[in-house]
């Protein structure tokens, strides 16, 4: 029996054939396929890009498809993401406001494999270097659109959930940097003291909204990786985004130099497309601080990133620089 995340060639062919017939009709025939599991830079889950050649019923020509397969550890996580993406696909609002998401093609429960459309586009970080203000405004609008959609995932993201995730990370950082232990503990104390209340009417949130999960395509923001989607505070997505934009100004200043201006541009666009939201600034700041601590920990301790010595040294240097700004 194969573990989750692996498929034998015959099983892969059967799964892809079944999905193709579901998409194009029972007469569709899979002629060939290739699989590439190296196209993502890092991540906790195995992700495979499939390229298919198929012949449709009665058609003389070969049709080509690009799909993405994501393998999940838990069936409930895969089904939650599939349900959310289907609901997004059924909503016309996101397309009208310059937002695109992958479509669900099929789900193979025995291997917890979710098949999605492959979404092409320019790296959001690269796009920001060309037309910064247009891109930042589009990101704010896209995020406001996501938060407005009447989608209710089965997962809920509470502030205390964030704190529970941060506490062991701070302990790791204190052990790694004893000289910074006092300031790190103070930062954690402040997060616990200032934790915002959970909204009485929570919104649909992405859970990991940032440039790494965004593409730019013909005026549309393509949003990927809904694995952490939940009901929660919209401020958590904004805080996560701003922490990552801040990292960009540190790591790639040639792409984005002025973080306060970038932050203001996104927030101005977001507020324009959103209903009034009280105490938004203070809530964003809280999630921003929490996200930055989590990112510092990830730079130092993540095993899913490139482990080449040069890459490790580069991440360590960035973590130390960010730690000094905390």
C-alpha cells in the first residue's frame, strides 16, 4: 500500500484518466502524461504539476492540459480546501473584481490527492518591481473581495490559536539567541496582553495571504494555496501580508524600498472596497507582529526550505536582521 503523497505510474494514469473523463466526457482518452514535483520552491505538502496529452471523443487533435496535484495528510483538510475552492468558483464576485483562483478538477480520496487547474502568471514580487502602485492597489482590492465572500470554512482562526503557535517558537528563538531572550519574552507578553477580541461576525480569510501565494496575470491577482483558509479576523490576512512586504523591503530593496508607503497603498485600496471596520489598524498591527515572529522562526528552523549551506546562511542573516528590528 502506498503512503499518502505517492502514486505508482499505473495508479497515476487511472486517476488522471478518471479526472479527464469527468471534465471532458466519457469519450476522452488520456494519451500520455508527465509529472514534475520540483516546480515549487518549498512547502509542507507534496505538490506535483502534471502535463497531459488527451484526445477528446470524435476529435482528431491532441489536447494539452496542465494540472496541479496536492497531496494532503488528512482527508478533512483536502475536502475543506476543495469545498472552499468550489464555492469560490461558483461566485461571480471574485472574477468581477480582478481576482482569480484555481478550480477543482477532482479529488482522489484513497491518496488524499486534490487535482486543481494550473494557474499561470508572473511572480507577484517581480510584478511589483514594474508597476508598484497598480499592483499594491490590486492586492488590496483582491483581499477585500475575498473577505466579502459568504464562505464559511470548517476551520476557525482565533487569536489564541495564533498565540499557541507563537509560544513554542519564541522558546526556540530564546534558546538560539540568549542575548535576545528578554526582548523576545517581552514581545510575547505584549502579544498576549494586547490580543484582539474575536470578531462577532468573522470573515472568510485566506490564512497565508502574501506575495509567495500570489501571481499577477493580465490585471488579475491570482490567489493560490488555500490550505490555511478559515473563518477569522480580516486583520490576520492584512497583518500577514504586511509582515511579508516588510521582509521584501529588507531582502529585496530593489523590488520594494518604501514599506510605509506600500503598506498605506494596500490599506487605502482595501478600505475603499470594504465596509467600515473599527479598530482595524490596531488589530492589523497585532497580527503583523505575530507573523514577523513566526517568519523569523521559519527562517531559522524550517526543514522544508533549501538546505544548501549558502541558502541557510542567507536565511540566518535575514533572521538576525529582522530580530534586531522586533
